[in-house]
C-alpha cells in the first residue's frame, strides 16, 4: 500500500513537474514581435520590464525544481520498498 502511494504519487508529481517545465520552455521562445521590438529598443529606452511577470516566472521555476525533486524522492523511496 505504501509502495503504491509513493509510486503513483511520484508519477503524478513527475507529470506536474513536466508540465511546468514545458510551460517554461514554451514561454522562453520569444514571439517575432518581441524579437523585433528587442532590436528596435537596444538601449532599453522604452517601458521597463514588467517585474510581476519576472517574479511569476521565477516562482514557477522554483516550483518546477521542487516538484522534480519531490517526484524523484518519492519514486526512489517506492523503488526501495520491497513489494
């Protein structure tokens, strides 16, 4: 019973971490408009970057790392428990 809880719990957390990493990867690729805007404003004279978005991305990155670590821990405990 405990083995199954760690196995399936680790699997679910692993899929949640995978989703978070995929979302971060998709958001890392800039759109064409953002790419052109970056070249137009090389001196950063335009509006400042949104710090709320940066904080959200940083928090999601921390959550993805934590989910990955917990999923690996759960799966390693599940493998260590004999059936």
